[in-house]
C-alpha cells in the first residue's frame, strides 16, 4: 500500500493518538514527541517545475497564518516522488519544511496536508505561530478524477454550497458537480427556476473563481431526461409548471420527463447547457443527468419507439456538449434493462429498448454508474466486482463509480475502477449534505479516492473549521455540520 489521503488518517492519529495502520505507515511517519516551529522563523522549500507552485504556497501561508507565516522559497528538496502528476512528498524537521511536487496540484495537496496537521503553539492567550511534528509523507491519489456531486436545493443557502466546495478541495477532491434543483437563475429562460432562485450568475462565477484557486473544478449539471421537475418526486413540486403552466408542451404529462419528441425541448436544453457551461468557465465536462426516467406517454412520443427517442435525444445533447469543447457525463441506470438477469442486485432502471441503445451512443460520453449497495448486503460476502461498471468499460465507455452512503463499498469500488482502467470516482450526496451523514460521505470517499481503507475520525471537524476560517464566517448557521443544535423554536415550544 503506498497511498493515504493526504491527511485524513494522519490527523486522527495526531489528535486522538490513534495508531496509523501498517499500510498508511509506509507513506507517513512522524514523531509525536518531537514538535517543531511552523512559523516565521521557519523556511519552507518548494520544489516544483511550475514556478506558480511556490508563489501559491507563499500566498496561502500568508492568508492562513498572517504575520507568523513561514517563509517560502523555491529550491531542491531531495525528496522522492511516487508516480503521477498529483503526487507529492513533504518533510518536516528542525531545519524547516520541504515540499516536492510535479505540478501545482501536487503542491496544493502537500500544503493542505501540512495545514490539517498543524496546531497552534502552546502556552499563549492567542495564536503566535503553529507547530508541526517531525514527519515524512509521500502520497499520490488512487484515481485522477475525484469528484463530489451535490445538489443546490431551494432550502440550501449559498454559504453551504461554498463550504461544501472548499471542504471537498481541502480533502483533495479535484472536481465538484453542481446540480441545481430549480435554483439556477437563467437569463435565457427565466421561467425555468423557482422565483427565489439564488444560484445567480454572479454567485456561480464567484464560486468558480474560488474553485480555481483552491484546486477544484466545478462541473454543471442539468437533468435532461427524467427529474425534469427539478424537485424530488416525493414532493410533487415542479419548478416550471407550478408557476408557468404555459410551458407544459416541453414536458411529458405529469412533468417528470422532458418531452423528447418536441424539437423545442432540444433547443431549450441546448441553450441552458450553453448558458451554464459558459457561466462555469467552460469546464472540460458537463453532466446531462438522464437517470430514473419514465417511459414516454404523450401522444407524439408514443408514435416513436422508446429507445429511438432516447437515443436521438442523448446523442444530440452529447454532440452539442462536444461542440463546446467538453465531454458529456450521464447517469448509467437508463442504459441497462432491469429485466436482464446479469444486473440482478444492482441499480438498473431501464427497459429492453433503452438498454439496447448503448452501442449506438457516442463513446466519448462518460458513464456515471451509481451503486448504493454495501458489501454486507450481498450474501456472498465482500463485494469486489461491479459487473455494470465492467460492462460499460467493455463497451468502450469511460466509467466512473458513484457511491453514496455505502461506505463499506467505497474502497472496493474505487479499487475495481482502477482494476478495469475506469475513469474516476464520484461521491454523491443528494439531500444528505448535513450532519453525520455529510461526514460519513466525505470521509469515506476521500479515503477511497486516495486508495486507503475507509475510516471516520475527527479530522472532518478540524477541516470544516478551517474552511469556516477561510470564509471568515460570523453566522451561527455557517458553523458545524448542522444549521441548528435543536429545532428552531424548541425552547419556546417545549
């Protein structure tokens, strides 16, 4: 084993005296009885071919540590690196700090690791510099594409989205997929979101800029097939039709699906994709959703075979995304026939017709295979193989594994993607980006994406607090992983 997540395990060891596993110890060694200054009396030497790396470290040390920030200089460290563009190595001793990386990304991960470990000097009223244990770290990610997917609901405040993005970067994810549930304030189609939508173009641009600085690329998503209501199905809400019924022709009866036979649907979706893609800074990917759709039922759609409609729709959108210099991503479930015995026990939502279109879809589409089963749910014991992912890979597609809260499956799932030469890892969060579930998802996914056994420890608390400091939070609601300790009004009502 030659990986750990640049530091999630180490912080637990430092703060709770938890022994590192033998696997992690091969990349991380430290002396818990020998702490040295990490302040303006210390020099951090950064070795990286990219001259921007040393400057980035210097700038962020100053941001985090103020007048007590360590000095930063470029130079040679003599530290060996593992393979990969994002690999990094760091060493701390009485002579100072050394960081070695091949890219700015690797330098960021090394710097985040040091930040997560550092603690304030002891014996003072206020912080007067930091301390680090003498240590050596050599690390590299398990997978090059490591993403968090989360939803911007009407109930979610913009501050929560920013915290989620910053925390993902600090835990060394390099992408975040943002799915607006009726919250993107489109200028081209102002009827599409809820009237109170706060995902404005200005706010998106601000978050994209933050992401660029801290090392995480934001990817937009639009549900282009099912989930067209931009609301959870259990609510029977519809961001467009509840307020603007005049746009009913764009949707199937009931509103859950977009109407695929209406040429106006393709026009509207392409315009929305272009608007969001540009607002997000034209990233290399765009997620078109396409999960959990219903069979078409409108008088025009039923005239065409279901599979033919879906194929034309998805192909058209994927080609449009490609014309913008990006690759389309989509959920996997409608591309498999739920009656096919090969997929028994796995997530499948398609029918025979939609399951037959796979070999006709553009091969540059990235299939995002969401499987939420835990290994313990399978009678044969530990689950180490996901046949749906293997199938998509064998059909010539790039495939990403997408767990949720099934943390026992995260590491085996990531290992399987590496084994088959898959694309990457996407941790979904949906409506559970709060409380201990938030911690469970982020911690488990971070370990798995960096190749270590899943663990849950106090480093999440420290990381979340560091994110709050970066945001300079002053509001009670922007602290911790819940908005309230008790329900609002509890004291009065009880």
